[in-house]
C-alpha cells in the first residue's frame, strides 16, 4: 500500500511530501531543513530512491540537493532548468520507478516555464495522487508573475492549459498534493481547503470553471505584491544551496549587541510586542515569533545584511533561526537572551508608547499623524478618516512620505505588521505610538470608506 506523508511548513504556507510503499520512498519539494525528512526516513527505515523538484522555487531555499546527496538518491530536476550541479534530468513523459511506486513526469508550465507535476501510481497503474507544486492548487493556481512582467500573461495562459491537462489525464479520485497554497504568496488566491481531488477541482478550480480569457482576467487582476526576498531564491536554488546548519550563532551580551547595531547589523527582537515596547535597543526591529515571521522579515530586512537574533527564550531564537534559514538568511552574527533587567543601563535603550483606537480618538488631531500599514484591499474596505496609507511592505521605500514633526499613530489588523513598522520608524528617528488593537477589514473605529476619502 502506498502512503503519502505530508510535511507542513506553515511559516511559508508550503507542503513537502514523502511517498512510500513501506520500503522505498520518494521525497517531493523538501524544504532546506531536511532534518524533518531525515527523521521520517530513519524512524520508518525507508530507502530514499528519488528526490524530485516540481520547479526551481521562488519562495524558499530547497533542501532537495542536500537530501539527495546525503542518501545517494537521484535528484530529479527538469532537464531544461539550467542548474549548475549534477542532477537526474527529467522531462515530460518520463517514468520514475521506486519499489511499487511509479511516477510519471508531466510538464505543467504556468507558475514557471519549466514547471513539472508528478503523477503517482501503484505497480498496477492505479492512480494514487499527483504532486502539483505550483500548478493546480486547492481551488486556485500558482501565480504566474514571479518570473517577469513580460512573462506574466504567457505563463497565465500556460497555467490554464496545464491545469486542464491534469484534469484530463487523471481520474476524479486522484488526490491532489500541491506544494503551495496554504498561506504562501506563490498562490494566486488564498484558500482554506485542507484537501482536494481532481474531481473536486473540476467544480472548484477557476482554471476548470472559466474559459481562458475569463480565467486570465480573474487571475491577473487578483495578483497582490509578494515579498522582496523572492528575487534571491531561484538563483540560490539554481546554484545548489548549502545544507541547513542548526548550530546556534555566538552568544552575545547586551553591550555587544548594541555595538553590532551601531556597526550596521540588523537586530531582530523576537519578544512579545508589549515587552518590546517597554524597553528595547533603539534600531532593533520587533518581530514576534509567528508563522508569518519569514515573510514579514523577508519583505523588510535587507537580504545581504548581518543579523542578530534576540529574545527572552533560547527556543524562540532557535526556531527563528530555522525559519529564516529556509529563505536563505544565514548571515547570523550572534544571538542573545534579554529581558527588561538585562537591558537596563544600556544607553541606547528606548520605549514606544502603546495605545488603542479609543486613545487615538481622544487625541487632538492636530497633534498626531495616523498611519495605516495594512494591505491595499484592507485599507479600501474601510480605514480611519485621518489615516495615511502606506502598505507595510512599502514603508522602507516611502519613508520620506511620513512626517517627522509629530507622533505617528500606526495600526494594522492585529498589531504584528504595525509593530515591525513602529520599530522601523523609531530606527529612522520618528516618535511613534503603536495602536495595539484588533480590527477587521471594514471595522476601523473612526473609519471612512475609500470612496468617502477619495
């Protein structure tokens, strides 16, 4: 009996897979931290025969190269991908065999030009599942705009044809196993479906329920910004990335962290936003340890700058190190565990005032500036009547649009993005008040609609 084991990476919205007949195994799209795969293989006593990539990934550093090398497995990458390392080149129609498993390679361009899907069957030819990478996702498709603006429409058209090819080639009961679509920005539309089959996709997937032109309008018209770190992932994956190294960076004291901050290092403070606001090193960026940590920091923190990770718990720092390594942030200069007492006496320690929407309304409008750092769709659903809108991910480039002559009151939906933005504004010399208040889109106290503010 063939089993497919799912390995989730919620921090990036991706899934990797281990397919096994009980003795042999194939790994599909592994993340860089391959120790998770190694644990599965070792605990079950599986022989790894193949590691396969659906595409050269744009949202994470692959672990496929290192995993295949560790076990001497075939590393299967599209023959048309111009990689610099030795691999097993595969093309449309090829069949890979591993014990009782048969995987047929299907060229499904759209997310990338050389994208592949892998149809899994047992020794009798019965369809078991299909690994669709960034092609057919649950109720949607992978976005086509990550290569270039010029390639977006041709890839969108290819995506429509690829999803239809999968639907035509595979029976309804075939289980769909996508890599993206669980919060990943590689997904064109965010959905919440936990599982799907080819049959379900016939009624749910826009590539199967719309003609080509309607699909193009829906797909391209709904594309949103994606993290800036994406531009670095494909080149790293083409070169063959180094294995994940879980060795903790050097343990530093607070004066040394402060010195590195002055020298240009980016200090990432992983503490709770309230603890951070009470006392922190001026210039440090606050990013609580949440599933969206790598996306937010990968959008905001320069890719080639040294990092120092600080928190109130070693486990938090270690998990952040793992999350950031998945997207290639390896330049760790050190780590520290801190609290208010450890920070006391350091000259560069400062604080941020924290308030709520009630405090905002009680403040003289002439004595404050309101900043909304949510995404455009959130802002347009309703926002504070006085708010300037600069999406979180645009703040670094549009910093000169933020006044510096009065306190900046800023908010997002839950406080996470606003906290990162607040610490960045303090780093730039602004006085900040963090609105640590929950607000749903369209439910901002003192709101005005987008039309009313136009």
